[in-house]
């Protein structure tokens, strides 16, 4: 015998009544590991910029308070990849880092600072070199910037490997322009 539904009383299956109420259904949005890592790293930068963080335990506690659980090994990797160093007063951002939207241009600026090593145009393509395992976050930042055509005009999209991002542009001129723009932003002259 199949399930029977009686109005206002739930679902009946084999003599067992199952009550389902819309307000008691919990749905969670799943995030990808890259999104979670990028969110965590962005929060790390914000915490270090706005608070004195003296050690990893203190940083780990503040991240947990923000709902971002992280183990010590991952936190160490994040700090290394972000270029954060420990000074006499605690953790410090790289000298040129400023996370305000007006100065930094947002997460693309940070991604370039943290992960871009070199950029080379080849016809309508741009080959971007990163440290090992850093191509994905750089490609994600570039793809997000594509949504704003003024941020990276001519960029169509990206393909990321382990330490290389292939950025596809509309034509060779746009590719050369993208290389100049990314390297200028990285060098801090933008």
C-alpha cells in the first residue's frame, strides 16, 4: 500500500503517520571548498586588520566565533599563502595590503597580491603563474571580476590548474591589456 495523504494531518505510510511542517524543515546551502577557503581567508585578513591577534590560538578562536571552524594546519597554510607574518605585536598584513574597497579594489586586488607570480600574453590567451595549489583562488577572483565588465574588460573566463591559470580574452589586444592591468595592480601602481 502506498503513502496516503490526509489534509492537515501529515503523511500516512503503512499505518504510521509522518508529520511534516514547513517551519520545521531545515535546508542548508552547501558551499564549495574553494568558497569556504576564500571566505575564511577574507575573514582572517579582516580580523588581523581590525584586531591585535597575537597567536594562532587567538585567531582560531575568533574564526570559530564567526562560524568558521579551522584546524591548526589549515590555519598555518592560510597565513603562509596570504603573506601574513608575525611581528612584535602579533600578526601583520603584508606591507602593501589594505582591504578597503576604495584602495584595494576588493578581493581581486588581494588575489593578485597573494597568488600572481607572472602573466604572459599568447594571442588571445593569458597564462598566469601562481605558487602550487593557488591557481583556483586566483581564477575564482578573476571570474568574479568578469561580472563587472569595467574591472577586466575583454576577459571572457578562466581555466585553472594547480599552478597555472589560463585566462581567455576576446582578442590579442585585450590579452596584452589584461597582462598590463594585472601586473600594474600587483605592483601597486594602479
